[in-house]
């Protein structure tokens, strides 16, 4: 009996790291250094170069009346082409799911910020261009958008958005924890399907791009929650 007890005690000490106290000490969670971007280098929040690619795990939960459904898929965002616009770069991004291009987006990154220009299977322009984040990236900074284009429910319409930069935050991705600059957005819209409300949070990491996003949509009988988590990325 003594032999068995000793073996158990020794094993427990090794596995739990009992040491002198004999108490279990959990492994501390490693902190992630806060994201930092120097003034003049904010464009690294969305590197636009042909061939750059981001792979995301996408989780969708949708409600339409009494019907509720969910799915998980892998989405690939790839920069198909670029062109200079003013002091910035416009990038055309193909979004593929299960190897098939589902929509095309175009984005502009210049000295003032990151803007979405178009979206959709048949690209529809945002008028005016829709800001994703403005430079400099100052915590607490707010900015607005009011215009028309592809609305969060996937149909044309018009809307108003209120945005706030919350600063660097730690978030979970499929690549592990990262620190990224968070932009919180809330707004209302009117589309071909009626009126709705939306709320989103998007995280941009320097020298990586968008690492996580979450959008909540509500309106009438429609409700949806979509989450994107970065799985891998390749920069040229």
C-alpha cells in the first residue's frame, strides 16, 4: 500500500506542479502585447497587394419567422487586382466559399483610412464610400456614414452608421489570441426587404488585416448573427 500511495503522490506532484505547497497552480494565460501602429503606418491594417489572402471560419445563425438555422463554412478573401487611386490603393477582393467565388468587394486604403467601395455578387457601389476605420487610429474617435449601397441583409438600400474606435483589444481567432484595433458600429437601414438594425464589431491587426468580425442583424421577422475568425493568411 505504501508503494502505491507514494507513486500516486509523485505523479500528482509532477502533473500538478505541486512543488513545495502541494497545491495545483494553473498555467497563466500568456498576455498578448497591445497592437500598436505608428502614425503614417496605418495602411498596414489592411495590406492590399495582389495575391494576399485571408481564410476565415464563418459562423452564421439566421432566423426568419419561426425558422432558425445555422451553418459553419470557410471563406477565402483574395486580392485579385489593385490599382492606384489618389494617394492610395484600390483592391478588388474575391470572396470564395467551398472553392467558388460568391461575391466581389472593392476596398480603398489611403492616407485617411480604409473604405469599402463596392460589395455583392454583382458589385454595387456604396455612395459615398463607406469607412471601415479612419486614420489616425485614436481610441474614442467617432465617425459616421449615411448613404446607399448593399445593406447588411444583402439587398440594395440606404442606411446610417455610427462608428467608434475602441482601441486595441485581445480577441480569439482560429490562429490563437491576437491584439487588434476594434471598431464598433451601430446603425439602421431600409432595403428591399424592409427596415432593420445592425450592430457590428470588427478588429484590424497591423501587418495582418481583419482578424475577427461579428455582426448582429434584426428587423421584422429577420434576425441573424455572423462571426468571422481568422484561420490563416498569406501576404506577398
